C-alpha cells in the first residue's frame, strides 16, 4: 500500500472531525494521484530515451570498430609495399575511413 493510500484510509474519518470540506480533500487526493501517475509515465519516457541512446551508441561503436578494422588492413598493406605512392594511397584510405566513421550519424 502506497503512502497516499495509507493517508486516504487514515483520514477518511478525520475529515468530518477536522471540518475540512470533503471536496477539498478529494481534490488534494486527486492531485496526489495525478503526480504519482505522471512520475510513472516520466520514468517510462526516461527509460525509452535511455534505450534509444544505448542503441545509437552501439551503432556508433560498431561503425568505429569497422573503421578500425579497415585502417588496420590498410596500414598492414602499406607496410608491405615498397612503392611510396601505393603506401600513401593506403594511408590516405585509412584517414578517409576514420573521417567517414566519425562524421556519419547513427
């Protein structure tokens, strides 16, 4: 039983003794119930936003990983060639892969 439910139960009879209008107490209880419901809804929205962010970051992480694998291959090829132009091409490809991964949105 929530604290609000406890209060509603405890003060049902006290309302008559205290002299507060029943409609005023009912209004306060409705407002408290609304606050509880809004808190639940906002928590659900926060979880959805967090989940969306996790998915976005996982995709971004995958792009970075793929780019690093491509760079590793390109630099390995660059090490094995004796031709400066070919080596420069592999290095430029590596830089391009990195830039593309960093610039792309999820």
